[in-house]
């Protein structure tokens, strides 16, 4: 299942990690805004996120843009459900993908390097 996979790629390491895999929600007022940082040497071509209760990925947050090495984007992950646990999938110019489970209510930055 795509939601349980965590890709291990030699060219990348995640500089932020959370082992908390709870499915609780927090009050709607919780901040769900995060910076997604590309500190890798590859261009990020797609970035998807969905709360862990969803069976499909959300829309590509980059749209028709890319996230060049050394750049970041700010994303509001408030999907109206109160969910804090989200699955992320980043795809890079080489076709490599990284997935991660992230608590968007407690993290303010997620770095791909």
C-alpha cells in the first residue's frame, strides 16, 4: 500500500522525521502551515500530500511549477477535516520518489536533502 511505504534512497536523507503514527485530530485552530524545503541536488517536479485517512493522493502542490534545489514552498495542509497526520510524496527529476508520514500540526518545516 502506498500509504505504508517509506522509500529509502541512497541519494537522499530526510532531515526531519516523526515516529508518531497516531490517528487523533487536534482542534481546527491548529496551525497546519509548513515549509517544504528542497535541499537535494535534484529538482522536485511533484509534491503530493493527503491526510492518512484518505485512500488517494491529493493534488500536486507544485502544479505546473517545480521546486529547484535550494528552494522552498509554503503549504497550508488544512483540508477542513481536523487531521494532523499526512502522507507526503515528493517526485524528483530523475523519477525517484520519497514518501513520509508527517504530523503537520507539530512540524513547521520538512526538508529533503
